[in-house]
């Protein structure tokens, strides 16, 4: 835009004697400042005729300069080019006016129109500042949504805690476990077979008991069948019962009628038994050994496995029909290493129960708890219980420290673990843990003492000595 084109934009009221070139330079500086403003700027004269807008205003409003320059704000408002004019309100009020405006671009802005006056108190110009607050409103909306979601999670967690109140052994703090419990809650009211899958020791039987306790059969029996513990030669009689010489001995399935039968490690059932169980699931009937007569068994079947049943089916160790009979409604119980937020609550629960059992008052230091939390627990909850019990019984210290744990040699505390410490700790024990972690990782990486020691800035003899010391 040339100076000639700009002369009508900002009126000049120069005192007599001022150099016109200086005035033009000042005007150029002013317009450069206005043009570079992050906020939108809209300037009119005292009659509300548009003198200037900057590029930020164009971006916010979606209006082009040629649409508004030289136009009266009344006309722009009447024709709908501008929804509401702060300029006209400021002229009418004779003072600054602030209002919120939404433009056709969808941008939301806070606009402040400020009149300027001459010596006779006449309005000669109105400058409107347009602050884009779209992102602020979006962030506000996201924050409100986040708060609402957080409240929902807190309410759900509190409701879950109330539901689990009668089952303190079912710990559900980690998001992964909460997801499992939500699935169990959905399936519990359905009188259908549920397959609970997960590694050994994760608590599949606990989830099965939880489903039973939330079902319509909760007042009936919960009968556990340990499929791998029954000898194959007696399995038929144990499960289905015997009817010989007028004498009837009910099997485990009959004793569960009216309640729930839990088939623990169902993948270990022999193929001939699998099809009989399939009949029980579909027809609610069994046949006792020694009798051709069907016997009705009104029981819900829950099953668990730590095996890959699909692979067992491919290997012909599991009947295909039996696989589909079981796998309609699966529930996964994740391993403890994938739900670490459950570990410390489990430790505290086990410690409380074991202290009562052994008449002790042992507790774990924060460092020991963080060490337990960082361990991967290949044996899952069952291994955790055994470690807690062994430590409480054998440790001579109270509180129990990290070095007292029977798995302390396998624990590697990282920096993020140490960041959780909020209580006084045994600094020497922590430093030894950190040092041992670095020594072991260096040796695992290089495979020899010389290079491993060099990577840590140690001589080989010091490296070997410290590894031996930390292993003690």
C-alpha cells in the first residue's frame, strides 16, 4: 500500500510548522506497529467510518480490508458483515466498551473499543483491540471435560471399592485391573460360560469368585475343580459321579447344581472329558458312571487357563468344539508386571494378614516397597505373597529394608523409582542398588570386565571388587 493510499487511513492533526516528512515517517512507524500486532486492530474515525484494520484482524475475522475500509460501521452491522459493533457502542457510551464476539471463521474474541477525544471533547477516533481467545475457550472446555472425566473415574473407583469391600483380596487400583473388573461386572449377571485367561498366579480364581458373588447364583455353591490335580483314571467318577448296584455317589458337578462350577486350568482336561463338559454347558445334563440316565445339573460354568487354548486346539490337545464352547466370553487378568499400581496395596494387605497370623507388627520401608514395585514378578501374585510372608517371618529388622528382601539381588531401582521417595531412607542401601544396576548392565552389554569397567570410568580390579561386594 503506497503512502498516497494510506493518507485517508489515519487522520493527521499536525500543528503548524511540523515538517510533513516527519509526520509521514511517524505515521509509517505507527502503521508498522499496528500491522505487526498479534491482536487484531480495527480503527474508525469519530463517525464510525473504517480507517484501518491489520492483518491479525483479517485472520481472526475472515474479513478482507477491501470489504470494510471506508465503510460505515452502521452499514456493516446492518448488512451482517459484522454481527455487533463495539465501535458504535463506544461512540454511544462515550467510553470504552468490552464485549465477546464470534466471527464467521468460528474464532471467538474479546473486543475492547476505546474512543479518543479532541480538545473539545469530540470523538475523533475509535480504536478496537480484538484478542483471539478461541484456544483459551478450547483449553477451558478440555479442562472442564478433564475434570468431569476425573470425577467420573473417582466415582467409579469409589463405587468399585464399595463393591470390593467384602473381597479385600481382590485389589483393583491399577487401570489395567479396573478394566478387568469392569468386564467382570458386565458378565456377572449373565448366566453364561466365562473363560478367564492369564498367567499362573495372577488371581484367576479370585476373579471367578468375584463373578459368582455378583451373579444371580451367589447364594448357591461355588465348586472349584482343579482339572490338573485329578488323576485321569478317576476323573470321570470324580466329576460326574457313580451309580452302581442301586447306590449313587454324586460327582463334583452335581454338588454345584444351583451354583457355579469353576474349572481351574481347563486346558488340562482329557479330550473325552472335554466333550462331556461341553454337553453340561449346552444341555445342563450329565451322565453318571454306571448309568445311561441323564441327570440335570443346573449350574453355571466358569473356566480358567494359563495356556494358549487356540494353540492347544491346533495341536489336537483340545477339541475344537470344546474351544468354541468355552471362548465366547473371555476375561483377561493381566500379569502383575502390567499392573504395578496394585503391587504395594497387595503387599500392605498381605502384611496385615500375616502380622495377625504370626502375631507380629512388621512393616516395609518405602525403599523396600519401591523395590517390590519395580520387580517383574514372574510368579505374579502368588510369588508376591510368598516373598512377603518369607520376609516378615525371617527379617530381623522393622521396618523391613530393601536388603532384607529375598529377591533383593534381582531388584534394580531406576531414577524414576527413586523420585517417588518421600520418607527418610537408607541411602547406603539405595546407592548400592543403583551401583549394582549399573555394574550389571555394563557387564551384560560388553560381556567382559575390561570394557565394562572402562565404560563406567573404573579400573577392572575395582569393577570386580564392587560386583563381589554388592553380590554379598
